[in-house]
C-alpha cells in the first residue's frame, strides 16, 4: 500500500510494525527478505506492547486517525485497510471496527 500510494499519501501515512521475533537481528533479516523497507519496524523486546494494543495473535493492526485516536484494533483481514486509510485521510469515519474500538 505504501508503494502504491506513495505520491498520494506522502508523509501523511506511517505503517509501524512491532515484531515479536526473538531478537532484533531476526527482525532485520525478515524485513529485508520480505522487502518491507517502507514500513517502520520495532522489536518489542521486553516491552508490554502486545498487551498495550490487545494483541492476541499475529498479524494484529491498530489504526490511528489524524487526531491520534485509535479507530480500529483487530486482524487486518477483518477490514479493508487501504480503504480505511483513504477515508481517514479525508476526515471520514471508518467501518468494520473490531474489538469495539472507535466511535
């Protein structure tokens, strides 16, 4: 999505990955192998990131609107991320809010 919408989205959209891999070098290897260099990646290490975002499985997504409000938390296949990002950039609400987050 970031490559496809690079000109349109510019610096208005950030995708950040929080890895559950064993160590940071494994994250780097995985990112390079998948060609995910446009995504910002973080290694959760000993942090509580999984609990903070209610992640109970992989993959897990949290969408944050332009005001910093979490508007979706859940599995990325349960929503249309690309469409939702477009809507959020236009200041529109999104649908498909899993886990009761949003409005």
